[in-house]
C-alpha cells in the first residue's frame, strides 16, 4: 500500500482552488476512506509568480513536462479548461500510465473516445464526473447504478450560468447584462460566457449524457442548439401570465427515428418539477425501463460543489492505485444508432408576433397555421407595450417541427406580420 498519493494539478482557477480546499478541509476523512493520504504536489498555471491563496508551499510551474516527468506524481487532475492543450496533456498523462481526473466537458464531448482508447491501451483510467452537473453525481449513476436499465430519455437543466440568469431575470426583473455579470463574478460562467448563453456548454453536456445513456456515440454536430440570447423580459412576463417558467433544457431521447438530442429554451409549466430548479442549481431527469423516473439535483457549478465531484474521482483513482486495480467503467458506446433529424421531432410552441392592428389579421395568421396542419391551443392579442401595432401570442398543440417551419414561412411572408419576435418550445404541455 502506498503511503502517499501525489497529484499534479493542471489549473488553479475556480475549480482548482476548490479542489485544493476540499482536499485540505476533509483530509482526515479522505485519508481514512481511501486508506492513504493524498496531497497536491505540483500545480500548473500560466503565471507561476502570481500569489495564489490556498496553494502556499506547493510548487508552481508553467511547464507541463515538470509534472508529466515527475515519477512521484500518480494522478493528473486537469482543471484548465478549453480543448488545447488540455486534450494533449491528458493524452500524454494516460500514455505515461497515470490516472487522469478532469472536469473538462469540452474535451470529453469532443475527444472522449480518444482518451478512453488511450486509457485502455495503457491500462489506466480517466474519471470525469464533474464534467456534467458540477457537484451532482450523474456520470457514475448512469454508467454504474442505472446500468440495468434501458434508458429512453434524459432531460435536464445542465448549465448553472443560464439557469441563474433566467431565475434572476424572472424573480428580480434584472436585465440580461446585469445578470450575466453577476454569474461571472460568482465563478459560474466560463471565462468566455458565449458557450454558456449560446447553449454550447449545455450541448457538450448533452453529448456526454446521451452517449452514455444510449450507449451510442453522439457528436456535437448532432445536437440542435439554441441559447438564451433571444429571451427577453417580455417572453418571461408572458410565460408567467400563461402559467409557465422559461428554462434552458438539454433533451436526449432514444426514439424509433434515432437519437434526438437538443438544447433550447422552453416554456415549462410552473407545476413541472424542473420549474422549481432555480439559481445555479441543475437537475437531470432520467427515464429507465426498470427505475421509471429518477431525478438528480444539486449545484451545477461553482468552486466547492464542482470540487466535490473532482475530489471523489481523485479518491477513487487513489483507491484503485492502492489496490492495484482498474475499477472504472470505460467507454460504453457499443452501438451505432442513427440521429433523429430535427424535422421529425415534435413539440408544442409559443409564438410571439408583432402585427398590424387591423381587422382580419388574426384570421390570416390562424389560416396560415391551419393550412400547415398546426393546431392552436390558445391565442392572446394585446396592445400592451406596443405602439400602433398589436402583439399576438399563440401556443400550439404538439406538432412536427417541419410543419411548424412551414407555417412560420407563410406567416413571415404575410404583409400584416411585421416581426416574428420569438418562437419557443413548450415542453410537457397537455399534449406531451
Ligand atoms: P478558470 O477559473 O479559468 O481556471 C483555469 C486555470 O487553468 C487557471 O489557473 C489558469 O492559469 C490555468 N490554465 C489555463 N490554461 C492554461 C495553460 N495553457 N497552461 C497553464 N495553465 C493554464 O477555470 P475553472 O472555472 O476553474 O474551470 C476549470 C474546468 O472545470 C473547465 O474545464 C470548466 O469547464 C470545468 N468546470 C467548471 C465549473 C465552474 O463552476 N467553474 C464547473 C464544472 C466544470 P492562470 O491562473 O495562471 O491563468
Ligand atoms: N459554466 C458552466 C455552467 C460551469 O454555468 O454550468 C459548469 O460546467
């Protein structure tokens, strides 16, 4: 049994600092549970001269070779973020036979298969629990605890930044830029928040979850992605009036037409369990044919919650080193299922239009929907906050995406329609 397991930490930012803190805070319990002590031996940063509270007495370097070439280091913990050089560093670490722990959803979503293959080839392991859902256990439950199930659906709020922003916009009426700044200050948003607000961060998590749940590799380009940048306070106000909340959802379904994976904002009924998931909290629903519905809930971003998952992975890697075993479940993509085209997916929709305020407008719009085979559930016409025009808000019954596209093409061409202000899916409406 090794007396001490040494870590090379790549990155000392939000999650790196949290990881060092959890290892220090719970060092006695961790040592008892693993059967050996764990210490951070070296840290890779861009600027080793910067003062870094929490890393006093630990060697800092900007050269990865100093960590890779250190035979005392057993586990490399990648918390730098980004695709490159994170991917190359992890590949090199695995090729050197070291265990790797990462929170990097970008690399796992895009190059996971290469990393798993490298780990298998060199009889080592890679752990990535923190890459989805921050502190929420979801990767291990999917790969291990729920492995007896045929999973047909995953639906979740998997981006803390956008959930925090939508919650603040809804509860306090704050504007988009203010809430984005707050999310960045709290360390939830990525260094470049475009991926958060544009839905790409959630899409990467959808790729990871769907690939594991459906045992078939899903690629980023298979995901239909829409972020929250077009969501306005007016949409949030209409949602409230109609009994909904606006959430950014990642949806993965194993359908007869193939795997349907999408990320987009949705109107969720206020009574839906995911509607109560607020702030930086994430939640992931899983439907399996044995367990039925299961929901995983917790903080999806932030320093200590994410470090909770990272340190658990470090402990498992350390335990495996001590036992001289490989306990992790490697790549589980043993099938090659087709991807369901977006046109073949169906949903209810919320549509908000700016129109001329004159007789016959409503009829023209209803006709356009009807001729495309789109059935309307409710329609509101209002002149609130609109000058010389009217605003029409319609909620449709469940309809094929291609029929909705056809209706919207006609509506956009109507002379009386000045602007299509928004189209948002309505998930789990009466028709679902
Ligand atoms: P961060 O605060 O931006 O920290 C990144 C750290 O990595 C910094 O210490 C930086 O060094 C170092 N670094 C980056 N590129 C480097 C390079 N090329 N060479 C050397 N050092 C480099 O990032 P974070 O928020 O902790 O996120 C880390 C990872 O965790 C990402 O993959 C992210 O997606 C994932 N994650 C984050 C959260 C969250 O809540 N933040 C939650 C779940 C998962 P300097 O300090 O010298 O700049
Ligand atoms: N930026 C991400 C989020 C961090 O807001 O959820 C966790 O992956």
